[in-house]
């Protein structure tokens, strides 16, 4: 599929973006392991989260879809998952693949798990190694470095473990395994990654001790069903934030966006660039803060993005790179080597595709240097099978002369089915 975008002089309107992908994944996982019936509203019914749903249905969990965005999950209990009769297919979802590995390791079952071509390239040793320390029996390609993985559930023991990188997926995998293990599991991470799992553990009644970047969980705690209201995904909102900032005389109001402080690095980075985004209608539901974001076109200035800020905006770096092409000065992004092992090598993909559009961008091993403002020109660009690259390039097309055609745009369905329609409505508005 292809998505064609033309230069837009202004975007106007009020929108809502789909539910947060990270929270939607976890709502199914926690609901599946809880005692009782969990009710989920605002669920993101995109490809990645549907992969999670199908995996847990294959594990014997009854999930009723009351509507496109509303679910009722009949919990199986902490160790109540059933042995699947099919290979579990996690699709393109790294979140599903890594966290599910920790959950399966402590169940009384045998399972085989695989994913699409992208997932089969993504590193799994970062979860397999510590799980084996806990007593997990896991086999896979490259000694467990890549899927497919075969997992024979066993009795796990709590461990002390220092994460090499700040990763919410790895942290969650090990916390869930720790919940299923005997004794205490103590984790530390080099800087704080997104904390949706910690918030959801509290919502479902589990006790977790947090001391800075150190987490302690005791195994055997039962989870109690809860109501989960999923806020809009700030990672999805980010595309329209940047579009409004750089496209002519634009003003866009984005309602009900999750503003969890471990995810608002995008707001901090854009604020440092002079964005002046206004927050209104703040509230807290299901232990997650949310607010409306009012964004208007501004002249942006370059900034440096590095260090502890990176884990709080790792998924938003592709769209920040688009903003940087229109900012005055030299924007430097460092310490983002994790982008190399996402759905694509996002550093290489962004550099390659933005160069086609005339951007002044230099690839670094762990980031990029982008000089601006640079006039962009329409071009045929490719998503590299990556939803965030596809949407970022579409936003770049809004300020490029001529037409921009994003090839392999079907990747957008991984996280944002309505992206094209929302963008068209704002242009028409």
C-alpha cells in the first residue's frame, strides 16, 4: 500500500487519538492473570494489541469484545493459563513477545512462540538470560537469542538482576516472572523506563516496592480484576503535535492524551524547542494521568536530546527528527542506540529516507545530527515496514514541496488504524 501526502498550509480541529498501546497490551495480560472479570475501555484495536489478545485466547483466556475499544476479560488466575495447541504468533509486537516470555516461563505448560520477519530479528537474550537465572527452561535460535522460542514452564526462583539498558519490556517481563516465582525478585535499571506496569500492578492489587530505579516484588501475590480506562497514546498524538507545529498556520487540540511523566519526554523535548504546548482538563483514571493538548504552529529552535531523557521519548524520536528538519540550528540526538533494534533500524531508515527529501541529516551510531530549517521536497520514501517511520514521513510530506508517497504504508495499522483519516480531517478542517 501507498500513502500520498501533499503540502498543507494549516491543520485545524479537535481530535482524539487511539488508546495507549503499552497500556492496552498490559490490560489484557493483567486481566488474564487476575481473579475475576476485568473491564477495559479505550482499548487500542490495532494489529500489535490484537496479537496479544489472540495469544492469550490461545492460552485459554476468555475475552469478550463488547465493541471495537471495549473488552471483558475473564481472568484465569496467576498460574491458570492453559497449554496452547498452536504456535503463539506475536506478529510484529516486541511488547507481546518479550513480556509473554516471562509469563509463560512460570506457567504449568509448554508453548512455542514466534513472530513476523521483524520480530525474528529482534534480540531476545536480554529477557531469556535473566529468566534462565530464575530457572526457566527456554530454547530458541542462536541459543535463545531469537524467536522462535520454545518454553517449558517451570518453578521459578526470585533473583537480583541489573538491567543493562532501561527497557520497560525487559523490566515488565522480569517483574511478571517475579510475580510467578518463589521469593523476592529485585531489579535495577540504569535510568527510569516507562512505568505502566508498576501502575497496573498497584491497580490490580499487587505490592511492589520502588526505590528510585530499584524494584522489589514478592512472588505468589494474587491479582484482582480491575477496570482499566486506557487514555490516548501520547506516541500517536506526537505525530499531530509536530504536524501542527510545522505546517503553516495550524492549531490542533488533542483530547484525553496520557501524560504519564515516564512518557512525556516528547513534551519536554518540544518545549525545549519552543513549542509552548498547553495542557488542560487534567484528570487521573485507572492510575494513569491524562490531559488535552493544545498545539499551535511555532518557530522551533534546535536542541540536544540525550541521557536520561531518551527512555522517556524513545518511540517519539522519529517524529522529533521531522521537527528538527524545520528547527533553526543543529539538533543532536545521542544515547539512542536502542533505535537500531526496533521494528526497523530507525536511525538508518530515517537518515536514508529523509535524505531523499533533501534533509540535512547525519547518521550517528547512537543517534543523528540534523541541521535546519531545511526546505523538504516530495519524494517516494519507504516505511521499512515500521509504523512510526511511515507516520513520521507522512508528516514530513505536509511541509514538502510537491507530493510525498510513503510506500509500505500498511505498517501504520500496527498502532494507528485511523491515522490517514484523522490527518485528512485536520487538513480539511
